[in-house]
């Protein structure tokens, strides 16, 4: 099973994600805006190409987004229209290989498009469900460790990272987390 009221409450008492700041706040911890100037350099500060490197060495929105994914400890429920960004797909695969429980809901029409990473996830053993309707499953959110929600207009695609005006809000407000959790569970039961 996914997130329940009891494990959301339990998760709220601990902080395991170093990018997540606990304290007196409205619960909104970060807002990320796209497009980024470039995809992140895999070598980071160890890059030897210097100014000739076509990739970004800054802490871009995608880098911050991936940091949230990377610090997932136990579970991530992903409900997105499509996933075609290889940097994001790699991180999801790494989570799964580390033993994190990964569940993905996606749009049927998008799952078979060129560049979609859905088939790779299924082949690896990640549980994936689709809507199987003529309408779009157009949500774009993830629930991390039953206590953090990332949501916004952002499609998990290379084009969204580099070209589109997109946003992601990251929050731990309990009623928001619970609402997204309920929506995910409803869709998980409804789709196959």
C-alpha cells in the first residue's frame, strides 16, 4: 500500500530529506521555475572542459528537483503525464535499485511515444499503471516519503527543462499531502 493517514503522520515527525527544511513556515519550501539554461553537467565541479562545456555547472531548477528525488528514503508515488527526461529517469531507476518503493501513474497515449521511459521502468520491475481512456491523465505530481509533494505545470521532459515556462511547488503542508495521496490512491485503484 502507499501512503496512509498513519504513515503520513509518522513521517511528519522525522526529517530525512536534507533539502526539506522543518520549522515555522506556511509549508511551502521551494518553488522551482523553468526553463533552465542547460542540462546539468554530470561531472559538476570536476568538469575538465571549463567554459567549453555545453552543460550547466550551476544549481539549476532541474538539479534542485533531482535533489528532492535523490533524498527519497522509502517511497515515491509519481503521477505524471509523461517522462522523457533521461536525467530524471536515471534518478528514478537509481531509487528503485536502492530499494525505494516506486509507483508510477501515466497517460496511456504518452507511454508509448518516442523517448518515453515507461517501458524501461516496467522492464526494471517498477509498478506502472495507465489510464487507458481517450482522455489525458494530465496530473504532474510526486509524493515523497508520504510527507512531501512536488506539483506544478512541469512535465518531466527535456523540452520542459530547457524550453518551456514551467513551475514546481514543493510543500509538506499535511492537508495538501493528504489530498494528493488520496488522489493517487484513487487513481491507482481505478487504473490498470
